[in-house]
């Protein structure tokens, strides 16, 4: 038995496949989804989405969004989705460092603070996905 996964961003359907298991970065921790999972809607935070097919893991960096699980189908709506193998690690490190430096200059109530925090989380997710892919 398989579970169907579709990841949709504002510009494209980033991924559509059948797999054995999906692990999504829920706002309260990772959630493992197998065929037959109870219906569920959950918010996602930037993190690593893992797809397992035939005992092989693939990793994707996703930004905040939502996941809906129903009848062996997982639909994920997110602003961005990148396959781990396509991530430019040096670029992600630079973007994360730049955002961290800007956060130091801002106070939490300053315009732009939340955007810089989001940039840090998204680039951390990219780096984590790339690292997991290399370790796999």
C-alpha cells in the first residue's frame, strides 16, 4: 500500500509521487505519515520533509505552510520546496549569516525583524536537508 504526496507552491506543483512514508516538519515537531493515517490538517514550519520509497530516503527543504492528510493522500501547500540535491550550500550559508547579522541590528518590534527570522529558518532548513542527503 502506498501514500500519494503532492507538494504545491504558488508557482508550481513541486512534487507529485507515490511513496511508503512521508515525514513533515509540523509546528510541534516532525509528523510521520503512513498509508491509512487518520485525516489531519497541520501547520508546517520551515524544515526538512522526508519521503521514503523502497527504503530510500529523499529530502526536501520546505518553508512554512500546511499539510492535509486524507485517504492515503498528503497535500502540502508551501511557499518554497527544494530537493536537497539542488541546494547551493554555500549560498544558503551566506544568506543565513546575512539574516542573522541583520537580526542582531534589529529589535523584535522593528519592521523586518520577523522577515529576517523567517530567512534564517528557511536557510537552516536548506542546510539541514542538504546535510541529511549527504549523510544518507
